[in-house]
C-alpha cells in the first residue's frame, strides 16, 4: 500500500468513528478550531453576519453576475468572512422580501379591521424600509471589510516597529512574525497567527511564501505596509550588518511617511463632502421645518405630523448616514487608535446594562412632564372645559387654562395647551405656547438618557485610557534612560533601581520602583517582576507599549546588555517619531474636526431652536388673528381684507408646533449620533470607546443649547406676537 492508500483507509475509519459531517470539507486550507474561537471572541459582529448569511441566505439561492460575484468575494476576503457571494445576495433578498410581505399583511390588517382606508403612508414607508434592508445586508461585507481594515491598519505601524526591533538583534523572520502576533492587537494579530498556521499546516513551504501571499491582500489599500515588509525581507539577504540595520530603519520610515502623506490628502479631500453633509443634512432640512406650518395649512392638510416624523426622523437621517458612510469608506488606514477595548479590565462597565436602567428612572419624570398636555385631556383626571356635564375628576383641575386665568396676558389671547374641539371631541392641537414649552422635555429626556448612560459606561475607561497615555508619554524618555544604563554595563536588575531614583516626580517612577522592589524584596527574576499576573508591575500599569517594551527587553537581554541597550534606545526613538507623526496628523485633522464639531454642537442646535420659535410665532399669530376676527363686529375693528387672508389658513389642517418641536429634537439627537461617529472615525479610526464617550459629551453640549435656545425663542417671539396682536385687537 502506498501513502495515499493508507491515508484514505485511516481517514475513512476516523470519519466513521467521529461521525463528522464536515469531514469531507477538510483540506490543507482548513484553519484550526482555536483560530475560529479566537476570531469569534474578538470579532463577534463578523460571526453574527456569518450565521445570518448561512441561515437566511441559504433559503433563496441566487447566483450573482460574474462581475458582481468577484466584487463581493473580494470584500468577503477582506472582511475574513466565511460566506459565499450567493449567500450574501440571498440574505439581502430574504430580509427585504420578509419585511415587505410582513408589512403588506400589517397594512391589510389595519385596512380590514376598521380603519376605513388603506394606510398608504405606512405602506410606502415599509416599501422604502424593505429596499433599505436589502441594500443594508447586500453592502454589509463592504462595511465589515472597511471596519476590519480600519482596525487592522491602526496596528500596522506598531507591527512594523516590532518586526524592525526584533530583527535588529535576531535576524529571523519566523520568530519576528511570531513576536508580532503575540504583541500586536487584534484583528491584525489574527492575520499573523494565520501566516504561521499556513506554514504549520503545509499550505506554504516557507514563512516567506506565506507572508508574501498575505501581503497580496493589502496591495490595493495599504501599499506602504507591503513595501515595508518587503524591505524587512530583503534585510535577511544583506551580509553587511550596518547595511542590514539601515534597511530595517528604512522600512519603518517608509510606512510612517506614506501614512502621513495619505492622511494629508484625505484631510484635503473630505472638506467639501463634510460641508455638503452640513448644508444638505442639517441647514436645509431645519430651514424647511420653519415653513411647514404654513405649507401644511395651504395644502389643506396634505402634510401631517406623521409625514414630518417619517421625513425628518427616518429619511433625512438615513441620507446623512449614507453621505457620512462614503466619507468613512475612503479613510486610509495605518493611523488611528489601537487600544483594544475588550482587553480593558474595566470592560464590564462598558457592556453593563445597569447605566441604562439608572438613566431610564432619572429621565422618566421629565418624559411624563413632556406628555402633560395629553395627560390633562384624560377625562377622569381633569374636567373637560368643553363638556358642562363633566363634574367628576380625580384632580380638581381643568383640561386647559386660558392665559387670562393664569395671569399671563403678555402672551395674548389663547390657552395654555389650546386643543381644537368639535363639541366634546378633540380634533387638533395642541397649539398653545404652554404645550410647546412642555414638549421640550421629550427631546431633553432623550438627550439626558443617552448622555447619562453613555457617560456611566465610559467614564472610568476614558480616565484609565488618558492615564495610560500620560504614562506612555513619560515612559518614552525613561526607556531611553534605561537603555543608557544598560549600555554602561549595569545589569538590568540594578538598572531599574537606578532609573527609579533618577525619575523622581514622574509617573513612571512608581513603575520602576515596583519592578525594583519585586526583584530585591520578593526575590523574583526580571521577567517575573514585570509580568507576574499577581504582583508584576504591569498589573498596576496596563499599557501595551510598556508591555511590549519590557518583552523586547527580556528577549534582547538574553543576547547581551549592549543588544538590550540598543533595542530599548531604538524603540524609544521610534516611539518618539510615531508620537510626532500622530501629533502632526491630529494637527491636520484638527481644523476639519473642530469645524464639524462646532456645526454639530453650536450652529445646528442654535438654528433648530430659532426655527422652533418661528414656527410657534407663526402658529400663534394665525390663531390669535382668527380669534380677533371672530370676536370683533364686522368692520368694527377695521381689519380690511385680512379676514379673507386669515381664512386661507385653517388651524385644523395645520401641523401643531408641539409635534414639530419633538420631530426637530429627535432629529437633532440622530444627527449628533451620526456626525459624532463620523468624526471619531476620521480622527481615530474604529474606536468604540471614544465614540460612545464623545456622543455623551456632544449630546449634552448640543442638546442643552438647543433646549435653551428653543425655550428663549418661544417665549420671546410669543410675547412679541401677543403684544403686537394685542394692540391690533384693541
């Protein structure tokens, strides 16, 4: 029997014993279960999409066109998704069809169960939503690929740095890649583990072949990463030590320079799209809202409150989201926040549901206050002012009060809530200034809920990240000092005590003291003093930079003190260069980010608040004019043809300012969510912690400004309208 016969014989026996249905699919490209579990833990969103595509996508099997199939497969490969293009198309069509069918059944049920007319608005909304759902899942591989690329590329500069530092003292590519895979953060660490795994399984005969095959993946998006690794590979063949070191240093300069150039071009290219987002997504829709009260009554009620909510809380935010998504898709990689949130010891605070419960109970009273105009219309709670027979009420309150009764004659004629009645039944409203002011508590509740819950989730984590960044900023110089001490021939165990004494008053002093104390008092080795899971110095200073620097120290000190000294001084120099590059990039992005943040948290809330006041004034003027005409005798007031003009504006067909204000407030919250996510992605890449924290901050700033501006403009313009019409009515 030859080898193939033996393999076939025993593989059949193993298959029978294991009863593994997927045994036939095993081949030399199969990856380990450990790798799959690792990927699932670190990238749960990818795993969820794979499950959806494997289940729903298999119901409807549609083969995409060859051109589309190649594009989808390319995005699937970039996103590391184990999904076929036909499953992607099937999932998009299945979700779209299911939503459309379910929506049609709902519309028919509403029609047949007594509404009297077919709900065309709901049907149109469901059709639009079904198309959006299909597009959303069809384009999901592209978004996941971009998310993976942004996360992975944010660790590219550290990956090249670790390779260069390791290769300087040990010219071994396989061990350098293994070092990168252990110390660079996910998801790039997954890729480097896969490079090693492909060699172990025999897919490639050498680490260079496996690495070259992997680098093909980044040629279209991050060519500088490919060039840097090719330079690192070329250093293996350089016999001259000085030239080998020069090539390695050149590899790091290539990626740093290219990342800077690409981000420079990106900052110039996104100015115009961000301006378009602000004008088309914020300014024009907000100005259009000021005209809606007049437009709704001139069109005889064709525009209703539900149309406003659908347009400004669903369609316009989706349009803004689409525009900002195109900006984020074009962001180059290689720069961004590289800290992995899931590894933070306080991560449980971020995923906890407790902040949401706390925020809900805090905002519940404010939400109830926002709905008071409608609560006052419940018959058994208050007296109905239009029903003389209504004498039983739980509270001794009327369903509405006039401004004369409340002593607020400065607001003119009218009522606090001002619902419109036909007999005892409410037919429209509320149009009153009091109801409009109370409606401000509804968006205030939303703003307070999200800002409070997000702040509770991220407060401690942001503090820890900022403290770590401060520590890393100081650690760079201390690392250089430690390298000098090692270069003087002082053993590493003694060098830590020397550096601790020379860095008094700095944050890093305590770190070196802990290491020195562990060595001298606890009798630990250098590695134990730093990496011991219970008493090691890294327990108190959880920093990836410090951990990697110390790991390089442990590895290089085995080669000698001079090698360790050169390694530490090199990493100190390179980290300083990276920090300088980061600062220069932040300076480039500062103008764009600050302009958009100013528009989002100042100009947009200010404009929206003034528009709410204008809408209130227009509605108040039309209502009071009609009351003046109805109360005055014909020709007695001398209003001329104004009666004919006012007759054009029927308040029964006008959109109440109460609902307009709620729609504007919710729209503003959505815009802050979308634009904050965009700005964080532009500035730092994929960074969930910073995004959540910034949303909390921006909601408080923009939301409170909107509430105060709207309140001030409502009161001021309503008083102005009341004074003017008071003189007109005599």
